[in-house]
């Protein structure tokens, strides 16, 4: 009996090999166990087909025939990722004999050679290409450009620049044989402590949507796909799989709006579901989200995938039926669950076919399918040039008392703060990029010709080295999700500051907030500077001001931090963010005026975290979090409820000054199908520069209450020489101006007078105009879905 069983097993394995279907060589029995009594094995049927009879994937028109020829096992495997290290630590494959194609890439899809289906490669991330820099038995190094993160790109307010970064990213993806980028991230920065905010663009959905669309178009114009993520309401890490209770209006106007813009304006190849639940249903299982909204309301044409999870704690039938097409990174258990569900009737195979078709429609667009061969030789100089420009253009000048900036190239500077030694260029987890180099701040300033206080710098190097050698402050790389990088206390520099102020022209203090781990949010304490940092600021300020010299603060941070308590002790503040490998050079460009800063804030800097409407309830309890602030996110809250920010949304200074004039609207102020806003901007300063112009609208309260103002359009001037002007125009349509009425499940335009406010920030309005809407208009009716299952105590100015 045992001999017969072994003979039968060898026969089954031979059949599987002939059909190209192998489950890591060890799991064929498990794959077939789902239907052990079947008299007509799909694999057995497949073995009788000749190569001429087997349909091949050759183009989009061939997809239906290929799906029809698939066995159930192949169908199940096609929707499950092929990068499963637990199954095969060497190759990470479930089907086929292909090796892992790009070491360090996040994953790849299944290859089914007998049907002409190749495996396509998926790679992170939001700051450039994340792959392994080294490979076994290979002396070469595989670097990629570390570009600025999305919040830096958004700070540029420059759509052409963001498109350019997308093109440069795609060039490197192509050289490394990658088909689909797992970026950009585009969740709303509604909660300041979200540990992944730096991966996202803005607190505003319009900025988020437009910047995402420009980046996506840049990548996809180069033949590589993108994956917008995380869909949706993924605004924290603490309750990573928690339930987010959000009103339909807040979802439509804030948390889904950016995704809607990106889908309609750039047609991304893929979208990634978020881990969390929305109003009681996991995003991966949410048919209302993935079908009713994404595909029916918006016309999405790509495929939806899970975020990287084990997948065993979700209902795979609900996920497939909802419209989750691809399960990443994939495991054999998921394949077997799908096979079982089809065989026992709990899953209609038509949903499986539909989802495979969505995947294959993208596969046929990819470089791999088209036979393109990776060179592994990207143009790193070209990438660095784009990264440096984007980093400089994304920096924000927050303060410039008595024109303390720009600095002359021949001045001497003393650098204070441990971040001078441990400069944070950004990126961890999916945003980790192995760049060929990273330019620190001292090196960048020296490259620009500034004279550095070498004695003080050397003292800092020794201090950091000695502290990192201790157990308390030892750096532990950890794994993808968690690393230990405790922030160092600042050394006592009271005496050093006095000596430095006597011997150098300018003191530059570099400040970093706490650097969190990839798998967690920041804590409330991280918003505030430590006592040792505050003392350092005071000591440097006292020493340099006693000599009549300037002090500049550089904020090398991921997001907003408290500034109100110490900003009067410095003369200038430059927000450098963590903008990639060219940080030092780009900062030097801004400090010396080689680049006139034109960045503006895409996120509000509050005075005090405790004043924010969610401070006492974030991140939630019992795996639940209510979005009680509703539509009043960021500047919408500050402006509507008169909360003074430290630095408002859209704020940023320049070495030039700009006047706004001739702000008006067309059609004599009567709205038809759209309205055009005009403005003239003149450089009234002494140096050339660019200005980011913002158009806000204050809508009348009718049945629906409205925020005090909302951003409806923006644009950036070309570089204007002193005395030069530029005429700008912005078009606003009915959908752009409408609000979401939950009772009607429709976007509506209420009648009344609408005020247009054109300005340099949400609080610096330079000109106004108005127009009237004569009658109530239902602009667009959408599916009535995603209603909360619980009562949410929603913030309202009507209360």
C-alpha cells in the first residue's frame, strides 16, 4: 500500500511539473487536498494539452481565453503574491521555478509559464527605489537615489517639479527591472503624531490629490506603474488594524477626496488597501469602498492589493468579492482557502476570474511583459540633480529677522546640535533607500564655501561616538518595522558657545525631534523639544547676541514641532525637513541664497499640541477611534474655530517680496458651470524668486455648514526677476466648489455668495473677489455607502 501511495505521489508531482505548477516543491499535496475526491483534476486535464492548444497571454485581448484555460489552482495562485519567504527562504516562490528577480524588492506576482504569464516585480517606496544594495556572489553595489519624501515635495507647491521627481524615480525603477512602484502614499496628515505622516503629502486633500496625480503621471509616462496608498482613513499606526469611525461627509470631502482626484487625473495602475477597518468593515473586505466608490463612482481601472500582511486573520471570500484583487506578500494558506471556498460553493468563481482579469490587464502593460531587460545601471548623477533641486525647493523659510539670511559664502559658522553628526535624511521601513551617499550638513556648508568651526565639530563627533557606545544610547538596527535609535541629549555647550561666538560669524543650531520607529506613532512628548535642546538654544542665543551676531535654527524634522517657546531666541528658522540624500547641499543652497526659498507649509504648525481637538482622545481606545473633528482638519479647524497657529498652512517666506494685484473673477461674478479667478503677482524685492499662490473659497452656510475657508486651487509663478510680474488664472468648477450632502448622497452647490480669497497663505490673504450661485445645484449623485455604524460626536460650528 505504501509503495502505491508513493508511486501515485510521484505521478502527481510529474504532472504538476509538466504543467508548470509547483508549490515550492513541498506543498503540492496541500494544494490538491482541497478537493481530494475529484475525478477530474484540472492539472490532469492540463497535461494533455499541447503547447499549440494552450492559450498564451499576448495582449489585453487574450486575457479572457487565458483565464478560461487556467486551472483552479492556477487561478487561486494568480491572486496571491509570490514573495513568501516562509515557504522558501531562498526563492520565495509558490509557483514556477523562477528565482526572486530583484533582491530586496517588496514582492512579485505569480508566473504561470505555460500560459505566458510572467511574474512582475513590485518595489517600495515613497522616497525612491528600495532594493538590497548587495547580492550573493556579486561584487557590484545596487544603489538608488534617495529623493525627498512626499511632505517635502508638497512643500514646493510645484506640480512640474513633482512630475519631474516621478520621471526620475521611474528611470531607476526601469533600470532595475521593476514593474510597479508601491507609492505614493497619500493619506491625510490629520493627526500630527501619525508615525508615517512624512510619507504623505499634506493635511489638505486638494494638495494631496494634485501632487499625487503629478507624481503618478511622471512615473507612468515612463512605462512603470504606481500604487496609490493606503486606501483609506489610514491616519495612525497605534491602532493599525483598528476601526475608524468617520462620517460620510468627512470621508468624501477629506479622506477620499485626494484618492478621487488621483484616480481621475492620473489613472494609477494599482491601489493598496489599508490595514484598518472603516465604519466596522476592514478596508480589504469593504465592497462599498473598493467597488461602489473606487470603481463605480470614480471609474478606477487598475487592481487593488492588500498591504503586506499574513492575511490569515481576514475573510478571504469577503476580500475577493469586495474587490481586493491581489494578496500580498502571499502564502500557501491563502491559496488553499480560495480553492476550498470555490469547491464548497462559498465563493463564486466569477469573482476570482474578475480579479485575475484586473491583474492581467496591468501585467500586459509592464516592462517585464514587453520583454525589457534590466541594465542595473541607473544614471545616479541625474537622480542626484533632481533630488537636490526638489530638496531645496521644498525647504521652508519660517523666520528671517533683520534679513539674517542669506549668508555670504565666506562667513564662518559654528554648528550646534547632535543632528549635525547624525543628520536625518529620512526614510525607514518601506521608505528606506540605500543611496550611494548622503550629504550631511557640515559637508554641504563646506561645499558651499562656508568656514566651519572644526574644533567644535570634532567635539560633537567624539560626544556622539562615546554616547552611542553606551548601552543606554546604543543604536540597534532591528528589522524592517522596528529599530532602536534613542535620541541623544545635547551636550553642555555654554562655554563652547561663548568661545564660538567670539570666533565665528554665525551660530547654526540643528534641531531634530524624536525619530520614531516604522511601526509606531510618535508620542505627545515628541512634539516638544527636550530640556537639553532648549538649554542649548538659550546658551547659543545668549553668546551670539552678546556679540551682535545672528543665530539660525535648522529644523531637521519629519513633521511639525513646538516653536513658540523658543523662536524669539533665534534670528532665522529654516525648515529643512528630512529631504533625502542631498540634504546638506540643498540646505547650503538655501542658506547662502543660491536658491531663493519658495517652499510653503502643506501642514499647519500648531502652537501647542494640547490645543488640538483630538489631543485628549488620539489614538483611541478598545481598537476604536472616532473622527470627531469631522471635516475640520488642520487649517480648516484653526481658521473656523479661531485657534492661532504657530505657522499657518501655506506659510513660507522668501528673500524676495511679492505684491498681489488685480484679483478678480469672470462672468461678472455670476456662476454658471465654472468660474475663473485672476491675479497678478509682482516681485517687489531685490532678488529673483518664485511665489506659491493659493486660492481659497469661503462658502455660504446653508443646509450644510462650511469651514471658514478651503483651498480650491494653487499655482506657482515662474522665477520672477525684481520688478517683473506674472498674470495667473485658476478655474473652479461646480464639483470643486461643492460640499457633500449625506442625506442626498450627492455633491451639492448651495446658493448664496461665495468669497474668493487669493493669498500667500491661509491667513495672509492679499486680494478678494466674490461670485453668486443663484440656485441650489445637485452636481453629482454617488453611491450611498460607508455610513458609520455608531453615533459619532461630530464637531460643529452650529453648536
